[in-house]
C-alpha cells in the first residue's frame, strides 16, 4: 500500500541501511519534514478500507476484521511516530 506513513518507513529504512552521502542528507531532511504521516494516520484512521475503491465497487472486503488488527494498526503508527525520529537522531 502506498500510504504516506509506509513510504516514510521505507525511506527511513533506506537511510539506515546505506552509507552517508549527499543524497542521504537530502533524504534525511525529507524524512524529518514528512514525519507527520504516522500522526495523521492516528488522527484520521481509515479502519474500514479504501473508501474510494469501495465507492466504485472494487475490493469491497477491505475492512479490518481479523483479531487484534485494529490494535496492531494503532501500535504500528504510535511506534512509527515516536520511535522513528529517535532512531534517526
């Protein structure tokens, strides 16, 4: 899924796994400025799936219905919002 917080996590892992360079400096600045994405996911959670796709009758069963799936959503985004900046500093 191409949610903003998932892309930030991908960029963070890329920064942690590569050596220092000018490109990584730019990525670091971009990640620190875009680190609000997990907070947005916590403020405006979409727990019933992609509403755009449901509106046009695509993929109707996208709801979070597995046990602890909603809890896991919140845990992941809290950890991404709090621990992600600490790792980069």
